[in-house]
């Protein structure tokens, strides 16, 4: 697959002296959905803002579809659409006027059919003549997406598109992103809802304190770092784990009525059959068993926190 | 990259957007200056003017017309252009301009062009209002129009700088209120600096507005207080300084980009 966005040694130190990005290298593939995850203040918005031309980089370079974002900014920017994190709209304008404005601003000649398609896709068509200030927050967010799509970008940045958005709009947003991908648009999104990345992303990047600590296929990441957990519900509570079970890393939970066994999801030999045999031999009876796979969220939390410990 | 204006759609979009802002409040925008100018005519033209002698052969009411138009031109150009760029900074919508394939030249042409258009329209409306009150005579109509447009463009450019520089609405008001209004009133809107004592006259020559009003009045009545070439030099010089500052702003991203 070809690379549509190539970020090389990109760094940023703000005038305040704060280093928001250590040199970052990242290639985004044509047509993928890339989720950029990281705690507050990690540098996600800074990274996006540099690529879009809102923040000046301190070092490094970015190619968007082969065009340098500084030297050849016109060609680069025409390919890029941005929905920023903060809601910012022209209150007094109508929805239609503001979306037409965006298309013109990005150098495209008027195309009413395209604008209508975008507004319909975002359920904004009925509201097209309303002033933006009369819309709800969620609707304003849709208007910002419509503005970003008005010039038919090939690369779309969504900086926390679903923050403060209700379930229905979130589902709509996911559907829209998938439709865009079908049309060949590359989508780079940030989110604090890890389930969103889990649901949508092809690849995931985790950024922490200005460093990109992981970039991986989502599935591979979940296979590689995912843990499974076996919960055994005991008939009679235990006060301690018998020494003969020392071969397994077990924990007692729920006041001794649950035995928890964590194991590597990708391992051939899970160690479950001998564990159950051993329990049987010890005469420990159980009512129920269940296994759970760790979510991307668990992986994310452990990634971010283990690194914190390592750094400390 | 070769063409100077590679994104005419972008330029037009900004211009239209700015003009739409003007048209939304067109009645307030036009009525306020028309009313205040009419008041000037009633007070200075009719009430006081009738006791004033002619100025260089021009009735006093007619004499103050060019100065009043200039006064409006300065303040309106400044406030329109500064507000036009300050407001998106304030609301955050400037992200779109900064991320758009629009060159600094295109952005400035659009913002400054729209602000200048508005003040030229206002200037002409005031001219029309004035003609109701006093007999007007325009000796050099093309020069008058040229000065009107160029002054509007220059002060809009200046306003653009003020808008980028301003960090709050107060600062947006400071320049017009604290600098432009006194300079304009002391710049000979209501008198010819020939009437002043030699000391005040010399002092007035440090006021750039004197040169602008003098040139503009010349286009009406064929008489200038100061040398016309010096006036034009002043205007061109001020324009050049503003253009240089704007270029610097975009080159460094001053108060626009982090
Ligand atoms: N204009 C600025 N001047 C100085 N520091 C800034 C500026 N903008 C952001 N920062 C700092 O840079 C760091 C990265 O901020 P950034 O907004 O990129 O984080 P983020 O990952 O988007 O966080 P969030 O999830 O909260 O949106 C933070 O420490 C922030 O305080
Ligand atoms: Mg952010």
C-alpha cells in the first residue's frame, strides 16, 4: 500500500519552552483509518495542527500526497481536511453559506451537488438555511465536519470528533468515516474513547509526552499485547491459594470466591487444562468458568502506565 | 506557484464572507455615519458656519466636507479591517484560514479589499449626504476617487495589522480612539492650518493626517495647505510601511500561529 502522508523527524517546542513533540516519524497509508491515541497533553493536537499548517514545526518535514506542507503548501493543503478539537463556527452564517465558503477557501469551484451530498450525509440538509448559532452543539460539530469535507479532501483529520457527542451521532460518525474510507479517503482520528479506535481503526498509534511509543496494526496489537483472563467461580470460598497451585499466577477475588488466572492470549499452551486437573485433584469445586479478552482500552492503559513507571 | 493569485476562489470566498458581514448590518453601518455627518453639518455648517468667513473662497459648510469624509474613511477602514481579522482569532475560526491553500497576499487582498470597499461606499454615501446640505464642487473628480480608494486601502491595511496585533476588544478600540480621532480632529477637518499661529502650524506639520486631508481637499477645491507631492509621498510611504509590516507578520506567523 502506498504512503499518503509521510512525517519525518517532526518536532515542536512552543515559545513557552515546552516541548510538545519529540522528533516523530510516521507514515500513513493511503486509504487507512489511523487512530492516534494518547493521554491529555500528549501532543496529538500539536501533531495534527502542524500537518494542517496551523502550527509551525520546530524541525522535520511532512509530505502530504508527495507535496511538502511548507514549500508546496497549496497543493498539500488542498488534499487535507481538518475538523479541529474545539468547536469554532461563524454563528451568524447559515449552514449552507459556511460550507460553500469552505469549498471556495480551499480553491475549489462551486459544486452544489457535492455540497448537497455532504449536507445530506450529515443530516444537515433540513437545517441548511438555519443560522449556525441556532444549532445544538452536536449539530455544530456536524457543520464543522461538512466544512472539512466541502473541498473533497483525500486526507481527513478528525481531532476528537466524538467528544461530547451522543450515542446516535457517534454511530453516524463511525458510519460516515467508513463511507469515506470506501471512497478512498484516508482518515486520521484522535479519540479518548478507546472502543472507538477498537471499532474503527486499521492501525493505532500511541503517543505519550510527545513520543510515538507504538504504531501497530490494531489486530496485531491486540494479539500481541492482549491478555486473556479466566475467572473460576468457586463453590466454597478460599482464604489462600494452595501452595500446589504455585505454578500458575493466580489471584483470589470477591472475598475468596473467585480464582483469577491471567494468561497470554496468543500462547499455544494456555495452561488451563492442567490447572483444572489440579483443582480437581485438590478437591476444589467450582460453579462456573468464563474467559475474557482484554480490550484495546486495557492494552492502552497498560502501555501508557508501564511507560510511566519505566520513565520514573 | 508561478501565478501571484493562484487561488482566486479562496480570495473571492473571503471577500464575499466579509461583505456578507457588512450587508447583514448594512443599515446600521450606513445610518450611523450618515447621521453623525448630518449632525456635523447642522452644527458646524449651518449654526456656526453661517458666522464663519469663507475659507480660500469656499463656504465653510462645503469646506469641511472632504475632512469629514476622510474622518469616516480613517475610522471605518481601521475598525472594519481590524475587526475582520480579529474576530476569527477571537472565536477560533481562524484555524480554517490558516489551514487553507491561501497565500498571505490573497488573504490580505481579500480582507483589506473588503474593508476598503465598505469604507469607500460609506465615503460616497457621505458625499451624497453632504450634497444635500451644501453646494459641492469637485475640481478633480478622478483624483478625488483615487485618493478615496487609496486612503481606504491604506487604512484598511493598517487596520489589518491592528487586528492581528490586538489581544482583546479594548486594544481593538485603543488605536482608533486614542490615536486616530485626535490626529484627525487636529489634522484640519474643521479648519485650514493656514489659520493657525505659526507655532501650532509647525506643530501640525508633524501630524500625518494633515497631509491626507490637505490632498483630499485639494481634489475638491484646488487648494492645498501643504505641498501635494509631499502629501502623496506621505500616503505612499504609510502604505509601504503597512505592507512591509503585513509581510513580516505572515513570514513570522506573529500572533497568528504558534
Ligand atoms: N499554544 C501553546 N503554547 C504552549 N504550549 C502549548 C500550546 N498548545 C499546546 N501546548 C502544550 O503542548 C502539549 C501538547 O498539547 P496538545 O494539545 O497537542 O495535546 P493533546 O494530545 O491534543 O491533548 P488532549 O487530549 O488534551 O487534546 C501540552 O502540554 C500543552 O499544554
Ligand atoms: Mg488535543
